[in-house]
C-alpha cells in the first residue's frame, strides 16, 4: 500500500486534516476534540494574527487515499529572534501506530525547516503558548482539558525511536478544592495587602472588562511569561483577537484582578468550569447541538471540576505573595459554586515558584507532557 505525504493547500484537504483527529480518537474516553472552526481559523493566514511573524505548512499522510497521519510545520520568527534560535516547530501531530507513517510525516517537517535555514526541530508546539503544546508522556488514563493535547501512549515511543530527545517537560496537578483559604495563605494575603497597598477588583460586565482591562491583561501576560520556554510575545492584533474570542466566555465571579496603590494591574487569575465533557459531546462542532453542551457547562456549572486557565503576576511582585490574593478571592466562591476539584494548566517542571503555590493544597501530579527536539 503506497504512502503519500501531501502539503495541505485546499479546503477539502484542510477538512481531512482536521477530521483525522476526530476519527483517530473517536473511541477514546480521554481525548477532547478541538472545535473544527477553531483549528481551521488558527491555520488560516488570513484569520490568525500570528502569521504576521510566523509561517506554517500543514501536511497529511495518505495511504491509498485514506488519511493516516497529520502534522504542521511552523516557524515562529519572533520567538526564534527572542531566543536566538533557528528552530522549526511541529504541532497538531497525530498518526496511526505505524513506523513508516511517523517517519515520513516528520521527514516532511524536517525538510521544510532545512529549506528555510532552520537547524533544529522541536515540539509539539503551536504558533504561540496559547495553542496546545507538549506531548503527553504520563497520565494517559486521565481526561484531557480543552487547552491541552491528548495522545496515545505509542506517540512518545515513536519519537524516541526516531532520535528525538527531551527538551523540557510540563507537569499538571489535580487539586482538591478547599472550602476556605489555608491559614498560612490567609496570613500572607493580609501582610501583602498592607505592605504593598494591593487590592482585588471584580468586574460584573464583560464589555466593561474588555474595554478597560483587556489590553492590560494580555500585556501583563507578555511580561509575566516572557522568560518561559519558547514564549512569543503577543502582538497588538493577537491581543485584540484574544479579547474578542475569550473574555466574553468568562465567569467573572472567578476572575479576580489585583491592582496596586497606583491603580495599575499587577496580577489576575482566570478559572473556568471544565469544558472537557461538553467538548466531547459537541464532537468538534458547535452546530447543531454543540453550542448547547458548551452553554450548559459555562452557565450552569454541571461539573465538579474546574480548570485554572491562567494566573499571572507582574515580575516585580512574583515570589512576594501577591498570588495569595487571587486564591483568597477565588477559593470560597469556587467552592460555593459546587466545584470540588480543579486542574492546573501545564507548568514547567523547573518552575518551582509556580509549583510551590500548591504546597498547602491536597494535590496530585497526574499528568506530564514533553517537548521533544532534534538537530537537523
């Protein structure tokens, strides 16, 4: 049976690219499908602002006209400049358990990168940190989240067989939600508020939040995350896209903003109800009924699980206890809304500052995901 690697250039090929993931994981109770339109728009140079500083090429693997694998080659020129690299990224990678399929997919990305002067490859990564990244290497029996990748256990085996090695790992924690802030945190919160003149503000209008703080929120992310692995600062156009796409979905009761005595935003937290089950029921599509499953999860909290989507603190306040103000506000509200567990987003394994936040919570390190790399 002949195998062909094809660059995706048409709408029909893009449909094949996206739907292959749905077919591959249709029997998995742990995989959470991306929304079709989100993937399509992310890979569209006319719709994704990241193409201002990125170039990309999706590929599909075909065996006798049936899709058996997919991958995207990406060069983020902004990140390469910031980190002094010549790296091609691979992302949105899926494949059947087949040696030839995997090798040919990665050869396509490696060749594409070499042709453009790159000397190393790493991933799974997207255009920016706000795309799913990291290959699951532990936690295959746990349901994924809407912000992360699920993959079968055979994926890492193929990566290592092809000579790819670990570049870095992220870890994820499952937290048992307390009813109130642990006393140690509460004491730190009181001291920090008095010492630095900090205060927590909550918005009740999505429109007002977007207008008054939308740019400040994502600009703060650029500051707080600048030192993290491979981070690519968001452009003004990207920031506006994220404001329009995501702020209207938030439960503002779980979005505390921290301001200093000069009314400058220095930190924030964003917690969402887990949308994993809703996305599974939607099956990748908002219509005809996918929107209803998502609306129920967003508005009526039909789950005991939440996801800590984002926490960010201005660099000069990191390690000084400012984050305890976020927990002081969120924890009692979170519990009163019926949440009993919360899942953290991936955290770099050596980011001890972030991980120390969970020392006083009942927790389990239940997932690990990896970035692989290889010289070209």
